[in-house]
C-alpha cells in the first residue's frame, strides 16, 4: 500500500492530472468534474476522482520540487496502476519571446537535479516527455483552437538564488522557461515505461518582472485546465 497516498485500490483513475497545489486540485475537481469523490488527503495532498464528459479522471497534488513529485508520481504509477500523468502548472519565462498566459507543452526538461541519476541510473541532464500524452495535448489544442507552444524547460531545484544569470544547464539545453517538477516526472515515467507530459502557463516574465496578478490567476489558468482535461479524455 502507498505510504503517501491513502486512496483505496480502484479509487485512482488510469489518467491523473497533477497541479502542484492541493487547493488548485480541489478547484479543478469541483469546477470541472462530475460525481467527484475525495479519495486521499494524507498530508493535505488532496486527490479527487470524478468524471469529465464520461471519462474517469483523477486530479491530485504533486507538491513542490522534484523530490515531492518524484514520490507521488512513483506511487501512482506503481501502487495504483496509473498509466498517464499530465503535470499542469505555472512557469517563469527566461526570455521575453514568451508572453504572460502563453501555454507550453513541454518537450524536454533539463535539470541540475541528481534525482534521475541516483534514483534510476539515468545520467541525462535533459529528459523528454514520455509516451503519447504530448501528441494528445497538441492534437486537443488544435481541435480547441487553443494556441500552444512547444519548448524545452528548466526544472530547477532552486527558487531563490544568489546569481540571477540563467543557469548553465538551462542555457545549454535552450530552455525558455523554468519550473520545478517536470524532470522528475519524466524520469519516473521513463524508468517505469509510463506516459508523462507537462503543460504549463507562463505566469512570470523574469527579465521584465511581469507577473500574472493574484486576481488574474484563476481566469489565466482556465485554458490550461480545460486543455488538460480534453487531452486526458482522449488518453
């Protein structure tokens, strides 16, 4: 039985959407799913299972950083027979080539994290999305006429840092934005032969200090939530 998720066998769907924030998981479940059931709340990491247009989907929190999503995604894949995980979150843009509210379907995640190396012997500092979810998201975006960008991103272990320059691993891998979780999710999926994707909304432009305001966040994240749900329905 899972150590960090208290759901019963069969309570978790084969496809899981993972925001970092437990309250965002609750918001998505309560506003988009039907027949919603809270199936786990250990450590206040809420997991909800319900249906979206007849498709059973689970929405649950990953927490922050590679170690946290590494734990939750591994237990979902191995203890609950989950096949597909789509991370949905926000990111900061390293360049003004990206704009606030842009949606990114992550191609590769590069990181200084040692997670993949020490967990699975994967020596790569840059790991690609795994399985069919990336293409499914791309197809769903086209059908919904939702603009979608594809690029590499940096999964950083560090939120606050002394040096404000773009880290070497991000520059070397042409990462246009930064978040904190995709690398570990992709590493777990690669090791276990599972499907994983990451869909991000640009919430900050780092060079210009532009940010989505707190009041704008709910509206700003709605297209990402809807796109993830439509993609999950096709998985």
